[in-house]
């Protein structure tokens, strides 16, 4: 999920306009909710452009556990790893809701970017995606699960949410199971942390049943618990301690 910055937003708009011109006479493909666009191991040379809806990208561990590592929405592309020439897909792309996509052959995709002078911007776009994924990997190793969930919610709010007077409103339904796949912990722990965030006023469910994230409050809370975790590690003399004091009894609340 590309970070929200003026330069990135400008490129995304330019990319959207370019690909809409490219696919003007193409036939859109409608993907039903929960249906796969492609699965791990499939072979194709297509880049996909989302006209409407949401797509999640999943990878499977050798034990069969799913890892949800990205969610893309209207105006985004996915499947661009085919440009590496690696052949088989390394991930599965599934629709989170009814989604309409355009399929663009990789050679045609690159030719369009070249004609519209967007290749340099595309390289930056990919670099941001790589940086985002590296941060996710680093968080998995160095940050405890409550903080990972908070960081994930902030990223989802900034990339998928709409700003309103109450905060960042995410209208896409993201289940606790899907959050657990993104954060790398169990669904019951996600439910416990989400209830804690609600009790602290960091998030809320609005009358339309959409998730609203209070961005500053949540960011400030994450900063405080990161400092507390650092002090705890320092007092123990540990150079690295992935299991944080924040899972102690004094922070526990009942899940609904």
C-alpha cells in the first residue's frame, strides 16, 4: 500500500489516467467477493488495474497459515511482480468485495508507461511499496503484537480511510481474522486489543458500522507504549527482547 504523500498521490492519479486510456476499449473483469483473481503458482504475464473494489494479497506458510501483506483499492495496480520474469505467482490475490479489474499484458503496461513518461515515477512507486513491506517485516521481529496492530490500523486508515470530523473512517469491512493475518498473531488477541483500543477511545464503530480511527490519539498511545517497552528492556539489560511488558496483567481488558 503506497504511502499517502503529495508526490505519491500525484503519481497515482497520473497512473490511473494513463491506464484508463490504455484499457478504454478493453473488457473489464468482475471478481465476486472472496473469489481469487489468481492463486499462488499460477502463471500469467498480466498487471491488474483496479477500477472499483478491494483486493488483498496473501501468501501461505509451509504449514498453510495465511499472511495478508497488502490491501489495494480503486486506482491501484497489483500483480506487478510478473515484470520480474519470475514466472509463477508467489502470492494469491483475492477480492474483499465485488471488484472490477482490468488486465493489462506486462509488455503493454510498460509501453504505456514509457509513452506517458511515467517509468521514473513507477520506479519510485515500487520503491515505496518495498519500503512499506520491509517495515512490516521489521515490525514482525522487533515490535510486540499490540503495537503491530496499532501501526497496521494507522496504515489502513491513511491508505483506505476517508477523513471526517471524527477521524479516519474505513468503509471496507476488515475482519479480525484478516487483521490477525496482517499482524501475525491470533484472532482472539486481535479482538482483545481492538476492545482495549475502543475502551481507550482510540477507535470507534460509527452508526454505519464503519471503523473510525482517531489518528493522533492512536499514534500518541503507540509512542507511549513503545517508550514503556524500551524502558522495560533497558531495566532488564536486554539488547533485544521481543516479548513486551505490555502483555502483562496490568494492561489486560475483557474482550467483548
